[in-house]
C-alpha cells in the first residue's frame, strides 16, 4: 500500500443540489408573466408547460443528486484524481505538472449559495472539447481556493515577487462606450426581450404604447427623428456598455502570484479568477479595435496554452480591460518577463510591407463591397424606381473614399519585426492587433498564397503556436523575403527546406 492510498477522497459541496435547481427561474418567470398578462387565466399550453417543468425538475434534481453522491476527488503528491459516474464509473488521474491554469467562476446564483466552479486546464485541453479539462461543480469558495493552490503548487517552481501589474481604475470607464455594445448591445437586448415576450404569447407590436410609438415615428419628419433615434440608441448603449464593463471588470486585479502564475480576478455579479502558469505563456496580443483606437485605448490578451477551445480562450485570455494604450503596453511588458515597456514598437520600428499590399486591400474593398452594392441598387433602380439609381450613385460617391481610407489604414498597420526573443506581428484595421510571440514557441510555418497574391509577389506566413489562436499570420509580405524572415525568427526550423544559390 502506497502513501497515496491513505489520501482521503473529498466530495462536492451539498449546496450543489440547490444550484442545480436555479434553472427554474426562467420558465417560472415566463409563466408568471403569462398569468399576469391574462389576468390569472392559464390556457392548455401553459398547463402543459407547467407539467413539463415539473417533470424536468424531477429529472434534474435526480441527476444533481447522482452527481453529488458519485463525484469524488483528491490531490496526491503528484497527481489529481477524479471519480465520477453511476452506471459507468470513470476515474481519471492527471499529473500535477500537466495542469496549466485554474479558473474559478461563480455566477450570481452560485455566489448567493457561496459556491464556485473550478476548472483546471491541462496539457490536453487546448484543442477544444473537455477531454483535457477537469471540472468540479460546485465547491465552497474556501475549498475551491485551497484546491486551486494545491493544483498550482509545483516542486521547484520559481518564486517571483513581481508587483501588481494592474487593478480596477474608474477612469477607464470612459473607454466602455468605445465598444461594440454601444449599438450591438441595444439590439441584442431588444431581440432577447422580443423572444421572451413572444415565448409567453405576447406580440410586442400589439402592445399599445409600442404601436403608438411606431405610428408617431412614421408620421414625423424622418430627417430629424432618425438622427434623434440613433442618438437615443447611442445614449442607452453607452449606459449599458458602462454597466457591462462594471459587471465584467469590477474588483479587477492582475498580478503575479508567489507560485509564478499570472492571476486575473474580476467580476461583480459573476466572479472569475483565472491563473496561468508563467511557463505556459507564449506571448501577448495588444488589441486596438477601431473605435477604441480612435479614443487612444487598447486591450491586452495573453497567448497561453490550456485555455480551452477557441471561444473559451477568447473569454479567459483577457488580462486587461479597455485602457489607455500606454497602460496596455506597460502591462504587456510586465507579462512578458524582462520585456522593456517600449518593446511593442511604433510604426518606424516595424518592417513595412510592399506597396502591392495596399493595392490588394483597395481592390478587395472596391470589388467586394462597393461594386456589388452599387450594381444591385442600379439594377433594382432600372427595374423598379429611379430613386434607387440616385441611391446607387450616392453610395458609390460615399463608399469609394471610405474604402480607400480603410485600405490605407490597413496597409499602414502591416508590419513585422524580430526583437530579441520576440517575434512581432501587426495587422488589421477594424481590429488592429500587435502580437508579441516568444520565438521559441513557434512550432511550424505555413506559407499561403493565391493566384492574385502570387501575381503581386506576396505571401502570407503563418506562425503555428500551441496556444491562443493556434496560428498568427504575417499578411501579404514580400514572397522573396518570407522564407528568410521565418528562418531568422526560428533558426533551424525551416533552414533545411531553403534552397540557397552558392
């Protein structure tokens, strides 16, 4: 009998059963709205729904009880062991050195009951799915914190005393409206409200004040009411963006812990704590969306392994909310150990791309956006009404200079460089991304071209990395320089494939 055989097994928190029943809020709320709208008279569909809720409640409660009773876990000297299942028993043992990060998440219901969900990403969880992910739902907050510390503890782990990198700053709230949620959030909420009302049998268009509002809007001067409506949507969206910012980033802290992990804590109603090992970090991404860039702001994401599939990675890799670009660059320097604050270079320090890349972006915009829309309006105008012909001409006059301006901005963003141990890549206009990758983390290179890019002498080189987006592109660089650049960035990786004239 080994020492590990004496390690006791632990169980989930009993409050897990109560959390499992929290889903009842939505259907019961819908029934309550239906009863309120109909004066307490429920039709056959409502009674059928109520019966279905009762049946599902019994099934979910039974499943939650089985999960609680049949889930056991323990941490031994070198592994994490997990037992689950009723009819098919499953036992997993994952070596502790394969644990890459630990994420503690608690939604409002879980916080109400004082429990949290622990998710540990392992060496097998980077490619999507849950095969390499350990998940315990749910643990008490103290138990989850203790287990997180145990999983992240490493024999011989480097000790670091790096200072706090960033924390919540109310001054950053001014960047909240410079996001998608200013307009997109309003329409998303309106769509969700419509689905809820439609689900309980109410047609929003038949509600008195809604119908009158649309009638008044149609009878008014549209040249005045449309701008006012857009302004009102922007105002509501700005308030919503600030609220969402506070929900996501309240009590935010970014710091190095004593166990040499990068820790991110944030959240108001739903709290989240993500820990990423320093050894798993492969780089950072300085992201500047168009509106945020116009306001002098940027965000930062970590390029790290073991953060889950593509969607999970995008949620869990955020390490800095919208902030000033100077602060974003400083945080990048703090994450990339030993990197100077100015290592994310200005335009003059990046290698520019050929002017042929500008022509490609201009042609793509003109042929892919301006020409189809203009032709469609022109054809419809010839078939239906001459008004659309004027619309086609007006669209072309406005769209051509806009496309040219965006093409020039996208071209100016193109660049690449090698700075010490880092590979720097930048591209994009709607979202300008500057990627700083550890050159040792690049596993392979892929060179892609099309008949049009070959004719222009351009190629896109993709650096494959087992982290983040899996690959980062150096778009439209000179075909004559691409292979030499890749060989210089990762010596010995592709050198044997290069043919050099003696």
